[in-house]
């Protein structure tokens, strides 16, 4: 029986602002048209699994409503007008060179009148990928548009993490599959990073690993957890302190490691002396038993993997919480 040939596949990487940066195999239908997108099975982190929105990326690329040319408003802005970019009475198509010149002129005019910092770079990655996003960094640095070190999206998280770890690096995420306890803290991985769940579930199936989830509401990720800790918003730091208190109290702290790689382990232990589960319970809304059981699981499970998200850093004292 004759069968149609499978489309040729090209290799690519996901452009979304997501730490998975999935390896992709893209069906190429012709020189201007793509088909379905698949996760690469050759990449052992992507492991053939990608999220639904990227699998159907062709629907976005080839959607007839997609804006593919720059437009300029014909007259002054009027409330309620211009919501449909196809409305020729409001919008006029222009060329890319003209559009770039227009934007640059507006930037220069604002800078000349109010100073460079009147242009505030309120943006992040979106679907630009690292190269295009960092191109914007270079523009704002060259023009001195803002004294802001980086974006409001990640700076609180990175500042707190570097205060504790010294650098933005962590364990290889593929090690989740080889762990006996996977702690997913402050991220709804089921919805936002499916690969985390791929490796966490694999650890559960192959090793009998437990999955613990810490969040401020009962997410879809927490529904799949063996240990679910639903705490009050902004209290993650208190929970972390109580867990460390128990680790020191019960002899689970790795004192040799602390002496070698940290600068003040004795001061930390002294600081945590009063940060008991009872103290944290009153702050977090968790029961003393929940805190004790979670701390015991962390302390007695050598192969514990922490997957930390940005969620709880976007609140008062966010950097301090992720530091803890």
C-alpha cells in the first residue's frame, strides 16, 4: 500500500522564555510552511516531550490574523478605535525602515526633552530568545535609558539566589529522574514547565521517589504531589528557616560541607535557634506536623532535588525568601 512520505524534519530550539529551552524537531512542509512540532527524543532533557502551545506553533505562525507588517495610526488615537489592525480607516501599512526610523525618532525626541532615563526598558524575553532579548539590553545600555541593573522580572530572584549560592547555577535538571525526593517550590510545573514533571514522574515510577510541592494555592502540580504544602503568600522564607532549624536540631545538617563551602555556618545555626516549626506555623499557616514531616523528608533523603521557581520572589522580601 502506498503511504505518503513523512514531512522532512529540521532541528530547532524553543524561543519561549522558559528555562527548559526544549530541543525541537520541526516538520517542514515547503520552503515557507511548517507543520507540527515535536520534542526531540535525542535530547535527554526534552525527552520527546514539549508543551501543547509549542507543539501547535504552526497555527500561530500561519494564522491569517497574525501581524506581519508594521502599521502606523493615520490620525490621533481615539478611544475604542484601532483594536482591529485590519481596519484600513485607522491603520496604514509602512515599510520596516520607515517603522524603525519612526521609533528611533520618538526615542531621541523624548531623550532630548526629558533626559535618557525617561525611556524605561519595561520588557523581558517573551518569544524573543536569548539573542534578540540581549540585543535590547545592548540598546538600553548604550543609550543609558535606565540605571536599573536588569528587569523587574528576575532581579529579585537572582539577587537572593546569588546571596546564598554565589552564582546563578544549580544541579543538572536531568538528575531529578535519579532522585528520591523532588521538591518543586514556587512553580506550577504542570502548566509552565512540563519537562520538570517528566523527570519527576520518572523518578517516582522507577525509584519510588516522593514529590513535594510548596505553593500558595493548590495548583495542578500540587494535586500530583505526595507532600503538598499550601502556605500563606510571602511566608516561604519562614518555612525554609524552620526546615533548616530541624536539620540542625536533628543532626541532618552536613557540617563538613558547610565548613568547607560556606562562610558563617555557626552564625546561621545560632540565628535559626528560635526559628522552630511552632514559630513558622504561626506565620505560614501550615501545621507543626506538616513542617516537621517535610523537614524530616528532606533531612533523611540523601538524593533530594530542589526545583525552585520565581513565584514567591515576586512579593515583599522576595530576594530574602529565595536566599533562605
